[in-house]
C-alpha cells in the first residue's frame, strides 16, 4: 500500500554526472566498490531538478551487506557550506554507483530520510556497459506483505538528463565520444539497429521474468505493471496483415536503395579522387624529370665553357713563351 503520492519526474544535470564520475575515478576505479553522495536540487517546471551533489565518506563490508559506515557529520557540514552559496537548493536524496540496488540501500535510505522527508535514490552506472541511459531513479514506499506487516521497498520513477543554457559545455563534454549523426553509413545504421534489438530483448526478458515470478508466487502482482504490459501487447502491430507487411517491405527496399546509391556515389568519388591523384603524381614526376635534364644540360654547358677557357689560356701561355724565346 502506497502511503504518499508519486514524486515528480527527476531531471539530472550534467554537472552532477561529471561529479559522480570524478568521485568514482578517485576512490573506486578498477575495484568492486561503489561510492555514495548527497544530491542537491530544487523543484522547477513541475520537475525535480538535481543541480548539484557532493561526495560522502562511505565504506561497507563486501561479504556482509549489513555492515556499512556513512559519515553523517561530514554530510551535515558540507550541506551547511552549500547552503551559504545557494539558499534555494536543498537536499533531495542520494546517489550510488551501484550498478544495482543492494540490500543495505534501504537502511542507507532511512539515514537520508532524517535530512529529507521523502528523498530520492539515483543509481548512476559509471561503467556504461551498454548504450542505455546510465541512471535510474527510485523512491521508497510502504508495501503491505502477506504477514500483515509493512516493509519499505523501492519504486522506479522516470528520470532524464537535462541541462540549462549555461551547462551546454558540460553536455558537449559528456557527448564527446558519441558519433556524429550527420555522417551516417551502412555500418553505423546496422550497428544502431543491433543495439536497439539488444535493448528490446533485455526489456522482453525483464517482462518475462516478472510474469514468471508472479505466476510462481514469488512476488505479488502489481496492477499498474500488469496494465502497462497489457497496453504494450495491445500496441503491437498485427504482423499477419498483408498491407502492413507490404508497407514494411516497401519502406525497407526504399531505405536500402538509398543507402546503396549513397555507397556507390562514395565509391565513385573515391575512385575519381584516386585517378586525379595519380595524374598529379605523374605530372609532378615529369616536371621533376625535366628539371633534372635541364640541370644536367646546364652542367654540361658549364663544363664545356670551362674546357674551352682552359684551352684558350694554354694557347695564350704557349704564345707568350714563344715570344719570350724569340
């Protein structure tokens, strides 16, 4: 049973992502550990904007999830310093590099409930093993179980990455390794389709696993999730419709033809440039050969003039000697 209304959608700003990645690289890179910090933000445009964050000293026992340490005094001092800079921002939750929810997260969440009545929990996957959005946001609710007791659990809420005009530089920094959409090739289009199909398969496996767990009685069915799955199934196209199949074939053939023509044009232009380069190289070789021949001819003329000059000098010397004898 849910005890409060669903919170607003979460918008994480790029400066927060950069801070979390820097925190992870400094303390837990190339290890199995995770880092934890506090999220700061404000409500704007009917959305919860996460505009800043700071790291919090944290350690846990890898073998026992119930043994962990969080420096709450450091947390209070840091927030007091942040409050002096911007009075509008307030504590709205905490983050973890996960990459998944752990058993101790509910206990840590209760610690942050002392600073914020209803905090959010954001898992930021700094490893980026796939092309999906590297963050998931949650909030906690009280759910009634079969033993007539209440137990808190996490519920996922929509989350996106957003930026203000002043944060465009941060967005460009985050997207620096993404390929340019203007240079689309056959390989990139096929790769994008493969990645899309992989993500679709992952979502279908999640749906199948959830339904299997509900059927086996491992977890109670959630009406909202069941309704969403039903809506997804209702929105699926009828693949037996002849008009739909024909339309898909025509669209695929048109796209393939355009890609084929583009590839042929690129190959033709590359061949044309190759021929022009060969012509330029041959013309350059001819010019170099002419220059060498002219240089050799000039050298030969110079040697001939030198020889003639030497012979003339010798004749003059001989004539002078004969005159002296006489």
